[in-house]
């Protein structure tokens, strides 16, 4: 597959996922307890004044809408119009103002130093050129601005964990609890971080891009909050790791 074919396949996958995406565990925010936990983590390293926030790969707007609730000016960008349609519906229902633009996080349609914060969640593993995306995020951040990257490792080589995840996924399909879109094997072969990004890899990539003051925070406790809202058959195989890394653009 050449690059435009890869991007088109990614877009189509997330368009397909958009209708039920927020219904899947770890995607939408399912409780006030989880919402409060997210807000605490997102604001942990940020100044208190209203900020210009870019939600890169915004999807259905989960992170961006949390920032909007906290009083920040939010712009979201995503390849999938289907996902952004859901984000617009949620923003309207919550009476929140966000700007949503269709675009590629590896080639952002913004001038240099446009934002105070770039946030992304469950995104880096989906990218064919993650190093290009990080350079773009660095470019559009103001000096002293911060990138907040939320990732983890979703696949594990452990036979027991793979069996548990297969069982959980199979039960989810039986009960109709699936968000629909999935990357096929051919598309996954073009993603260097398919299955997740280990902490040490993410930290190294950020440092090589030029970021400094890199701060790691384990957020598996948010997965535990999410599990309280999940049906029993989705509790077999939680993600192996889940974290947020804050990194600052050097002066």
C-alpha cells in the first residue's frame, strides 16, 4: 500500500467505527468519576489560565470536550468525518464550543506556534509515520507549550493474556458490544506501533523530537474506574499498560 491508500483505509475504518465508538470500553467517558479523574490528569502539569488546545486525532471529541469544559479554547483535527460528526453532536448536546477540522495529524493545517497544548489519546499506535506526527505537534506548539500523549500497550506476547483478550473480544461480538471498525492485517503491517507504544519508546521518541521535561504518569487507575461500568465479559483482558506523558517544547 502506498501512503494515500494507507490514509484512506485508516479514514474508512474510523468512519465505520464512529457510530458505536464511545460505547466501547476505554473510549467514551462513562461516569462522573471517570470524567473527574481525566480532568485531574489533563490539568496536572498545565497553567491555570485558558489555553489554546489542539486535540490531535480528536475522534469523537472525548479529550477535547473535557478541555472545553475546563474553559480552554479547543480545536480538533481528524481524518474521519464520521468521528467528528459524533464530536459535533456531543458538543451541541453539552453546549460546548469546539472547532473541528478534517485533517491529517502528520500534516497539520496550522501555522507554527499556534497552540499552548497538543493532546492525543490512543493515536500514536494508529499512525504510519509517528515520527512525522511528533514533529508536526512540536512545530504547532508555542515555545514552552506542552504535548500530552495518552497511550499504552494493548497487545501482549503473553499466551495467557492473548487468550483472555481473544475470549473477551469474542464475547463482545456475541453480545453486540463492539465499535465496528478494525484494521486488517495488511493495514496493520504499515503501522510501526501496532498493538501499542511502550513507555520507554514514547519517551525516547518525544526526546528525539526535541521535547524536554518529560513527565510520565501511570493511569491504569482510570481503567479500573472504567471497569466498574463494563459488562462482565469485557473485564477479562484490560490493557497491559496505560499512561499519560507530558512533554514541553524547549525554550
